[in-house]
């Protein structure tokens, strides 16, 4: 097996595992670049992990990503629903993050007043 074949197989396996993890779940993607960390993204991440554990919420997967280029709006949080909808929240605090996760995971509703305004 060549190196290219080996790494292709490894990539395919990783992609399949990621899809299994995400299958039918709400993806919560937190911007986690230097700018967002400096304004509280670590606290937001911790709060989301706590509300999911404490509330035994099983239909949510938390992911982090790099900078989105909107430093003035950080921390930002994207919610991807299983049906393909995307909601982007700006100026997310730990308390807002908990409410956002619960609202999407349990009530299946967005919180319009906190959505990104462009």
C-alpha cells in the first residue's frame, strides 16, 4: 500500500466517524480563535458542556472552529440543525450559550434577538 493510499483510507475512515458522530444531531460550532478566546469563548464552551451534561441532552454535538473574521462580534456560535438550517449568534456569553443550546435542543426554536445582525 502506498503512502497516498494509506492516507486516503485514513481520511475516509475519519470522515465516516465524524458523520456517525453528527448523524441526526444538532451541531453547535463555537468560534475558538484568539479573538474569541480573549472575550470569553472558553467560558462559553465550558457552559455548553455543563448544560449538556447536567440536562442529559443527547442530540447535540459541540465543535470548535477557528476565526470567522468578525472579531468585533465574538464570541460567535453557529447552530446547524439536522434539516440543514444554520443560525449564527453574536456576542455569546456563558449564560446565553446555555439558553441557546436548550432552546435549539429541546424547544427546537432560535432566539431571534441574539442572532447575528449584518
